[in-house]
């Protein structure tokens, strides 16, 4: 799933939540979030990313993130989420990691 713009309190994070729920409801258990077009993530956006990650993991699924901008990558490093979430440089690397 390609994501662009801002993942912030309100519409940005609620759109992400709904799209993740739709994929899970359709039976998808391997989800790739391409964040290449994301310019900003606030605490609400981080919460939605983590919530989606945990929801899919609880169903024995996997979520991979790819294409983080420097700003988003730095945020994930500061919050220590870079070590928790499965993050890849490119979409191709993330797809290969699914196996």
C-alpha cells in the first residue's frame, strides 16, 4: 500500500487505520506500507502504524515498511521504533523479506 502526505491526528491517521482494517478483513496477512511519499508523522500517526503492526502480528501476519524519508527515519530512530518495526530501504527489499 502506497502512503503519501502526512500521517497526523485526524484524517491522515484515520485513513491509514481504515485501509489497514480493510486489508486485514480481506484476509491479507502480508502488508507492505510504502512510505516514500510521507512527509510528516506525528504521535497519532506513529500510534496508528504501531497499532496496525500489532493487529496484523496478532493474526500471525507481517507488516513491512519501506521508503522512509530521512525525517521519518530519524523519528523512528529517536522513538526506538526502528528496531521494533520491520523497515527496509526499498519496496523490493521489503517484498523479498516476505519470502
